[in-house]
C-alpha cells in the first residue's frame, strides 16, 4: 500500500512510502502567478500539472492509487500580510486537493498536533528553528539512507516523510 504525505504550502514537500520504505521525497513544484505585480507579497503558486506528473512518476506502475495524507491547515486572524500568506496556503491546498481528486486517490487530513505528537515534535519550550531541526533529525533516523534531507531547509521534506510514515502506521 502506497502512502503520500504532503506538507502543503509553497515551500512544502511530499514523500512517497510503501511497505518496503521511502520511494521518494520531492519539493512541491511551483510556478509564477501570471500577471501578478512585482510588489505582491505572494509571487508563486503550486504548479498542478507538474505535481500531477511527479506523483504519477513516483508511484510504481501497477500499484493501487496511493492514499494521500495532507497536513490539515486552516486560517487564523492576523495582519494583512498574514492574510495574504494564509490565502496562499489555502490556494496551495486547493491545488493539491484537485490533483488528488483527478488521480482518484483517497485523501485524509491529519492535524499537525496529532502526527507531530507521535514523534515528540510538540514541545512549547522549543523555538520554531529547533522544532524544524528536530523534525529533520527524526526523519533522518527513520530513513538513514535518504539523501534528500541533508540541508537545514529540507525541514518541509522531513515533515512530509514523517507524515507519510505516520499515515502508514495509523491507516495501513
């Protein structure tokens, strides 16, 4: 059974996992938003066509469609730039959901607090950068042969890997 864990957002990632292990980790593909002005806070969007192609290539032929597990995201109040950022996140989520629906995949949503608790990533005493480092360390421990988690900025890849692994443990 295949599981795809997706950490949504413009700097998000997805990971593909089967019973044998990690098949691949990818940054979510993005593209410029047509017609957006140079002063706009959000300049890019998810490239749905590229995401579709990446998912098809990364899932072995002949296998059943994967179960796609997406980190549940929502909106919160905030300043104007926070509203734009949240709008971008929800736009990304919509693009991801559309691709999953076109592939006729089962889609599940898991709150970040739920899956992160499994790995001990919920610790209010840690700063955001420390939580990101801990996610990377945990993913590297789970999949030591994965070479796609080598940089500090790969924390979104690490979260996608851990989310896919969580889904495999909970929903297989």
